[in-house]
């Protein structure tokens, strides 16, 4: 069976950040937090993860609107029914990811397909089959092609290789640190783009699952999506590790060191924010509803007027 073999190096800076992640993780896990505060912190982190991950893909609901849609199943917003559905689906998928991680579910293609079904179609949906045609990623503003993923005929073997790699990494715990495994899986899933839509959200949930299952979920206080959203320029740039837009023209074998550096740095920043905020809460200096709040998406976007808008995915004509 073919196993994906990513090419990357752990730079001295990344090695140092991995140690910082371990230190922050230990601090958070050793904090004594009341059950009520802990539950609220988890709810807030889950809410922000849901809002920002869907926001990255163009969802127009505000954080407050997303919360209303999640809390009350009868709430809707005229003309934004799809946005409401995306938010509710992501919230439910995140809860399921946390359950799977707690049960130490093994990664399988069936699990990945079910995860995508939860994201795109809701909790009752059957596992989604991979796409059967070509898709194209275009810039929403200019319409320019950003990325041409692999052909549909290659998707099953590429996904099988990725899943085999995740299984191997889990079995050999010393081979790849959990934070790196989560980041690399995130990258490769987005690169394969096995579906017509929902790839980014599913990739981020897959990374979250690997982090939680591997003991890096910070007791449920983690919202990595928020940190991607506040620096969309950096996020998209890091994913585009090869200059050519075609998967077959270099992306398949490219060196992923730049992505690893980005992902670990972002994770280290997230862990440090959680560590500081959780410690502050234990001291009673802040309420749960305002803790763990780095810059908002809107602030981040306004500080980057040249930042990219959401990318759009399109079906292309099938090859003969």
C-alpha cells in the first residue's frame, strides 16, 4: 500500500516553538478550573472555531449571529440561509470531532468521508464520496485561477496514501510530533481537494481531530481557526508552497518546510494565548465570555487592506 511521504525539515525555530507548545500545554493541563468555567471556555472556543472557520470560506454571519443560529434552531437570517446552515453544520461536526478524539477513533477514509458529510450536509448525511470530476480554485475577486487540484481519477489513491500515513504516524509516535502531523494532514487534504466544496473546513476539522486525539486539544479551549482567520494572507501564502498552480507541476513533491514553519508558529501563538488567558481566568481577573480573544477577524482584515477575499471553487469540464 502506498503511503504519502511528505518532504520537510524541522528548522531550529520550529524546534524551539514545539518546546514552547509543550510548556504551554503542561501549564494549561495543570490549572485547576471550576467545572462551570471550564464548560464555558469550551463553549466559547467551539463558537469561535465555528465562526472563523466558516468565515474564512466567505460566510457572512457575525460572531453574534452565528451564536444565535447555534443556540436557537428556529433562528434564521433572510437571504443568508446557507450561511446559517454552514455554521450549524460546522458546530455539530466539531462536537462529533471532539467525541471521536475522546474515543481515540482511528483515522479511516470512512471517517474522513463522514466528517465531510457533517460539514456539507449535516448530521444525518451519509459519508460523502470523493468528487468525480475536476475542480478549480479561483480568486473570488479577479476570477484568476489560484490552484488546479489533481484529477478525480487520482483522488482515491492520494487519499488512501494520506490516510495510511496518518495511521502510520499514530502507530509510531516518535516519528512525527502530533502538532506536525496535524499540520501536514491539513496541508495535504487541502492540496488533494477531494471534494467540490467544503475542503478547507474539513481540513481544519481533521487537524483539530488529530490535535485533540493526540492530547493537544488544551482541554477543549483551542480555537486554531481564529488565528488562521486573523492572518488570511499568511494562511493562503503558506498553503501555496509551490509557485505553480497545477498540482502536477511541482506541488505533488514540493518541500513543505515553509508550511510546517507557519503551522507550528500559529499553533504556538494559539497555545500561548490560551495559557495566558486561562491563567488570568483562574485568578478571577476576566470573565469567560471575554477570555482567549485575540484580534477579531474584522480587525485583522481592516489592518490588511490588500488581503485576499474568500477563494471560490468551481467544477470544470470533465476530461474525456
